[in-house]
C-alpha cells in the first residue's frame, strides 16, 4: 500500500504540476485546442505505458515523464513558418535522436559533453519569460492572481510537492466561478498531424529540445536512481523512451523521458522499506498518467475557457524551481560564468534570426565565448 500511495502521489503531482506548461508550449508552436488535447493525451499515455513497461520488465522504479523543460522551450519559441505540422516534425526528429542516444553510445557521450553551465543557461533563458507570468497575472487580475500565488506560497511552507497542485486547485475554482465552461469537445480525441520538416525547425526546435531533454531530464533521472541504489544500463532506458516519443509525436506529443522529481517519490523510502518492491510505485504512477491522459479533453476544454494569463501564472509557478536550479548550475563555475551569462541573455532575449529561435543562438554564443576564454587562457 505504501508503494501504491507513493505511485498515486507521483502521478498526480507529475501531471498537475506541469500540464499547464505542456499546453502553453503546444499552443505557442501552433496547436489548436483539439491538437493540444491530442498532444496532452498522447504524452500522458506514452509516458504511462513506457513507465509500466520498463518498471515491470526490469523490476526497478523507472519513472517516465514528459519533458517539462522541453515544453517550456516550446513556450518561449516563435511559431514555425510551417505551423504545427513543422513542430510535429521537430518532435519526431527529437524522438529519433533520443532513440539514437540510447542505441549509439557516442551520441549519448556527445550530449553529455556539452558543458553543464551552457545547458543550464539555455534552460534558464527559456524559463525566465514564462516565470514572469505570475507577476503579470497579479497586475492584470489582482484578486485571481493573488489568490493563486498565495495558495502556492502558503502550501509550499507545509509541503513543497503539493504547492503547485494547490495553485492549480485555486485556479480551477477561480476559472469555474468566472468563465462559462464549453459544452462540447470534452471527449478525448487523437488528432493525427502529418509532419513537415525544415532546417529552421530542426536547428531551432528539435536540437534544443533534444539537448534540454537529455541534460535536464534523462541525466538527472539517472542520478536520482543512482542515489537510491539503482544503477540500470542507461542505453535501453533512453532508447525505449525515444521509441515512445517517436510513436506519440504524430499525435502532437513532444518528448517523453526519464523523470527526475517524481522519480524520487517512486525510488525513495517513501515508496516502501523494501527497495526490491518499489517498482510497484512506478507502475501505479504510469497507470495514473494513462487515466489523466484519457481526461485530456476535459482538461484542455477547461483551460481554453480560462483567461490565458491565469494558466500562464500556474505554469510560471511550476517552473520557478527549475529556473532556480538552472540559474545556479549556470553561474556556479567561475571560469564559465561569463559564457553562461551570454548564453542566458541571448536565449532570454527571444532572438529569432534566419527563422531559428534564441535557444540555438544562445548556445552558439555561449559556446563561442567559452572557446574564446579557453584560447586566451
């Protein structure tokens, strides 16, 4: 029962704390409400099935989640010229790269070789603008915005894991009291999107999404497992999540990957005293994600009826923790601090040049500064 309760908590926290970020990211790159609902459903089912498969097969608590940093990257990316079909093409390429990272070790090592300060600075630059949303919400809708922020702040003092779900609950109450809910479109419906491909989408979306997913999700996810005494071969884990990403991408889903925060819930002592039985928690979490995925139509219809700034506020609160961690990781090493700050500033500026977004140019500018500093040294 301890493993079951831990799995239920992990599934609820994992979904409620960041589904708003996922929807915001999908809409930003051109998804209509039906496509956003399809993407949320495909993501939830894909990560649920992947977690159940890996955990039951390996008898290890392998938690799988969507890429919250990847969704934040999308939220800060300009809509591609080819619309959502081009974004889906980028999702597909990212899934192929994740699979290749698991099957071909040199690619995994190459991603791991990207300096951590630059990867963190790029992520921080992407998160920064979205994390300003709670402030904008308070300015535009003081009563509703303050209620959401206060709920998050008060509950965080009691249980940090439940802070964002508490903000979600208050936002639901505020929206239900002020906005008429739609009467149709509540049923889950997968929308197949024929992908299209462009160089701009590959360099500005697919590659940054792949790098962020590997650096901010897969590698920390392995670290959480290692801290709790589990040391699986990472190759099959990366390859499996990559395959599920490829299968789900045509339905509007961005990458699925190893979980980090919810992995600690399923792999730690809270999931039971016997480490050999904690895999049950990850299986229950996977099943919980699938149930939430079947409710994606309800969730998306409700969000579509809400003032966008309130949904962005919840997403911003959910990303404050990752923003703090990314900023700390970016500036912690003195010798790489200047390069990391350049990467952060260029990424956060929202620069778009030759149709390629700021994440790519930020990584390029930071890398150039780092090479120059090493050459001068």
